[in-house]
C-alpha cells in the first residue's frame, strides 16, 4: 500500500494512473470492520482504491470532541494493508486547507433536521472536506456507510450541486454481535457500556416489529424509556421520510420511513438508524 501525505504527490500518482477507475473511501480513522467493508466494496468495483484518514476539525462542534476523537493510525495502516487497500492519503490540516477559507453551502431542509439541528455547522464542515477530497482525487465512485444516513443524503446533494460525475454509493450498517452499530466512537466505550448500548438496536427492532399496533408517539416514548433504563440519555428520536428526511407524525405520511436516534452514554454520542418500512424501489 502506498501512503501519501502531500496533495501534490498524490496528484502526480493519480496522473500516472489517470485511465483507471478510482474508488474512494473517506474516513477519520479509528477503523473498524464497517470501514473495511467499504474498502472491499471499492476493490470489487474500481481498479484503484484510495482511503483517506483525516480528522476534519471544521466538522466538530465542540473542541473536546475533536480532542477526544480516537486516533489509532498504526493499527489503521495495518488493517488497510490486511485488506490490500491500494493507497492511503494521510494529509495534514494545512494540506487540506492551505488558505483556511471555507465555503458555505445550502442543503435546504436536508440539513435543518436531526444532526443538522443538534450540530449546527456540522454538515457545512463535512461538505467542505468532501468537496476538497473530490477535487484532489476525482473519484469514479465514493463509498459511505449508511450509519451516517443524513450525511450520505448531504453528500449526494453536494455532488449534484457541484455537477460532479462521481457516483455516491451507500453501504449497509455493520453491527457488533449485540447489534450495536459499528463506529469509531465505540472505541471510547467500556465493555459494560457496550453491553448497555445494545438496547439501541433492540429497541429499534421492537419499534419496526410493532409499528402496526403503536403510534409514532408511543414508539418514541418506548424508546426513551428503554434507553433511560440503561442509564443513557436520549438526545433525539425522529421518524422521517427516508428521501426528504422530513419528520413525520403518523405512519401513513410516507411510504419510506426511517427511524433516526442519537443517544449519549457516558461522554460518547452514538447515532443509529433503521428503516421501519419501505415501499420504494430505491433509497438514498
């Protein structure tokens, strides 16, 4: 695996391989099997697979979250080598943002709900770094995990706004044996906290199974009670149209309903989602 820290050196390499299709997997490191599944999907589809590791400072709302974000670069490199990733791009902040000038984007109502409401400016930071990566790498395909469902919708909208030809591919959530969605933030959980956090997925499955016999309001109350019994704090639970991401109050308001949740356990913020029902042929 080749490792590049310089934008210019990576661009030179890409120019030498300009006739190859490129699959790109952007990450912030602390890699897990979910990330590696994206690498494998890229390798199956593209001739050249590039993974980036960059903890993007402008998408963090709180300085302590940026400071505490897990960094395991030596382990990450070994994991990428084990799955035969072709290229690792490991830039510094100065390489990514040499002018320290950032764009402001308008994603409309996609960015005003859920994560957009609770983390102001977050998606603007994500869009800045993704546009920068796409400008450098010009990937044929880019792979994103569906755990960050709203982010995936934002990236697709960004690609349309910029008129890019890159195909954005959403990949299914991978879960621990107990159902907890794989996440770099799980590194900060104790074993006991991981066990307690299993209630998130169990409760979402219960909602999915019972949606014909309960209202959305009842489902929200059930979920809140379940996570609080495990000594976790619910930041939000929202049921929304899976395409527009706009919240619904009744099950019959959409034919594609996704449950979105964010739960705080200790000092760790966990997000998850689950499709409750879908009668559409394609999803974001």
